[in-house]
C-alpha cells in the first residue's frame, strides 16, 4: 500500500506541475506583457464588420487602410468617395487589406506604429514589404511614414520601397508634437495637416499616373 500511495502522490505532483505550466503559458506571460497580445475585442469586431463594407465598396473608390490613426480620419476630407478600413490597435500582421483594393482608384496606407508601441518591430520591414506586395501595382498608392520618432529607420525603408514601386507616393509623417494629442494620435490640427499632405500626394499620384500610363485614373473627388 505504501508504494501505491507514493506512486499516487508522485502522479498528483506531476499533474500539478503540468497544470501550473499550462497556466503560465496561457495566462501569466500575457499579463506581464511577455508574449504578443491576441486580437483585442475591437479588432475582432472590426474584422466581422469590414468584410461587409468591403463587399459593398464600389469600383473606383479611394481605399484607406491602416490602424487607429486611419480609423479616426474623416476620409471624405481627402477623397469624397473614400472608404475607411482602418482598425485601431492593429499591428502590421493584423492589418485588414480588403479585396476592394483591386478595384480602387487609389490606396492610402499607414501602418506600423503599434508594432513599435508593442515592441514587435523586429522584421517590420519584411512585413511591410509583404503588405505592399498584396496591393495591385497598377493602382496609385499613397503611403505615409510611421508617426513615431523611433521609426526613423523604418521610414527610410518605407520611402525606399515606395520609390521602387510604380505609382507610389511617399508622405512624410507628422513630427511636430504640437500636432498630437498624446504623442501618438494627431489632434484636430494634426489631422488637418495630414489631410492636406494626403491631398497634395493624391495630386502628385494623379500626375505620375498620367505620365506613366498616358491617362488619368478615376480620381477621388475632394
């Protein structure tokens, strides 16, 4: 009986150790920020909503994709036929790229801030390259740099990738802290300035498309 009891106790000890390890792997590291967080409820909800918006986006729309900075943008201030697919909290691997990019007149892209804010910026250049690789090369792309001082090197990479891509116009990110409400998101003046930069970039993109293709694409009305 003594040997059986010892074996039973040893089994229970092992079981407790396994359960403790499972709890550590699934709960504690996430609370301590030791593992990348899963999609938060807002991202989950938006991923349920956006496919419907995607399916009803008309041909020739101006498509905006990005994170919270894009989601908060009044896209009609840039393009009256703009459709906003921005998702707050999204990192590069959580970006929603709608099928509507294939029938868009122009694509606006800004993504990457949350990678830095969540210490997930390793290999971000490769992820950005993958993202733009999903976008049609015959549709003008207006690509804004990441609005964080820590992202200077990545922005140089973004600018280089844009320069190597047909019909891509790079937009310098906002850097004046007076244009931000919290150091991350633009305030009202910041959004006005960014909208002006996007409008100027749109005109440049139209001109480039005219020069390269000999005809002007269906441009968003402003």
